[in-house]
């Protein structure tokens, strides 16, 4: 007998199956909503049976879900709280390109207590209210639970129901091991999540401590702050790499003055203006007590890139107002950046003239196999490679990584413009 069958049998013995749902809710809450024991998969059941200690600490007991009728797959990102633990935000998201409604009013939620044996219990935390949030077109959804007092440590069964089905039933699972026993999962497109908002390991996020919840900040705190940190770490690492390339340029340039071949020396080449004035200033984290201050000073921005002091802000407060010219929208600005083409500094470097002290050209007037010119050829190759490496790193820094940072800000703007919330009639709680 499988886990699902065992749970269904247990539900029947305890009068918790779908046949007794109306009777049970009539006695306990006086409302007719068919909710029973919801088995969302072997992993969730195992998580609920890990012992009493985890029930007081572990905030999330379900990490993934599949909608019952349309078969859409999703992930539970986590349960997040405020410092007083009177607010809990359950964040989840669907796979890319999943056809879901982006309107919060198209969802309902049902909450009841549970235990390690999948029994149904009243919710211990009194006075719970709920709000549903849809974070623009990102595919992220949220259920905000608010209480008059701190959440009691208790495993809760949160069922989310989509009242609008935008995907065909043909996508639904057939005989999957995660099929729940409750009849509402056949009638409605829904999914169940086991969670414990009173768990001590639920992370605290700043957005939930504000008097008025800003969905854009909640999304930033949960999703974007980590992606932003990754991009900023890459930006800082790229600046350190660029500084190393500049040190290599300086060393190879110095070699020009000391390297000779039969009395001939190389003149310093004319460097393309795109990188000629660049400087990497500041210190690395290792040099500055754990805080990096590296920055690029330049008179030239590569095509498709931007110049931005990214250290003194974040994508929630916004960088785009500093960059977008008056009279232009951020959509037009980013579109123009995409149309600027690619950086041709590397091509200019490959065409750079390498003139000897007698006026001849090392690349044009001497064969590569000329061993007499090898000392000068080596210096030329080292300096050319250092310039090329720096140019590629700068292009990545300005036109890839900084643009990636702005793309995160676009997600914040999407939520501000297109996100939706709904409160009335969203949450039904079993007390």
C-alpha cells in the first residue's frame, strides 16, 4: 500500500475523508467548504513525520507542488515573517511560461491545522486574515497571513485554489503518486502546501515590518535581493580582473622602453580612445577591511552598455532614473541600448600599428618567423593580449552585467505597474 492509500485509509477512520467534509465543517465552522486531508506527495508526508522538534522550527514542509487539474508545476520559495511574527508571507512560483492568471481575485485559499499523521485540526492562531498577491507577470504568487498575535508553532495545511483555469485539462497528471484524496481536487484546480509560519527558522524580511505592505519590496526581499547580490559580486570581480589587466598593460608598456633587437625598439602604440583614459580606482575587500571600493573611471561607454555607480543603490530604490534622459521612457532607453550594436574595440586593437624606432612596422615588415625580432614580438604580443583582455572585460562589465542589474529593476517596475492584491473572501480558516 502506498503513502497516498495509507493516508486515505487513515482519513476514513478519523472521519476526515471527503464524504464527511460537509458534516465536519458544519460542526466546526458552520460553513460548507469541502476540505479534508490533503496529501501532496511522499516528500511532504515524510517532512511532517520528522519529529516534534522540527514542528517548532521548520517553517516549510512542502517545497514543490502540481496543480490538480491542469498539471502545472510550481515551487514553494519559503515562508517569511516580520520581527513580531504576526505576518507570514508564503511565496511560490510556477515554471516559466506556465499559463496562470495574473489577477489576484482569481484565487482563494483555505487553511486548517495538520499533524504528523495528516489529521485535521483547528488552527491554533486566532484572528487570522489573508491576502492574495500576484507579482506582475513574474509567475510568482503569494499568500499573506496576518494575525493579532504571534503565530503559534503548528503545521498548517494551506490549499490554494485557482478559480480561472487557463491551461487545458489534457496537461493534468494521470495516475500520479501525488493525487490527493480530497474530492475538491477533482472539481477545482488547486494545490496544497504544508507550512508552519510559527517556525523559528522562518526568515524575517523588511517588507513585512512596514505598516503598509509593498508587494514590490516583498518580491525584492525574497527573490531579487539574492540575484542582485550575485550580479554585484560579478561586477566587483570583473573590476578586480580589469585592474589586473591594467597592471599587465602597465608592465608590458614598461617593457617597451627596455627591450631591444639589434638596436631597435618599439614605440608605444596608439590606444583606441574607448579604453585609453580608463582607470580602476579604489581597493578590494581584502585591502579595505572587507569592503570593496573598486570603481571604473572612463570617458567612454561601450555600445549597448551603461556607466553606473551601482554600489550606492539597489534595484528596489532604482538606478534607471539616473540613466534615462528626460522625455524618454525606460523601455525606450533599454531598447535603444539593444540597438547600439556591439563593441568594436577588439577589432581596433587588432588593427593597431606597432612601429619600430626606425619607422618600420613590426607586424607588416617582418615575418612572424623572424627570430631576430622575437624579443620585440614577444613584448608586442604581451601588450596586445593585455589590451584585448581588458577591452573584453570592460565590455562584459558595462554591456552585460550592468544591463543584467537593470533587468532586475524592470521586474520591480513590472510588479508596481501590473501586480495585484485581493483581500475580500480570499481566506477560509478552520477554527
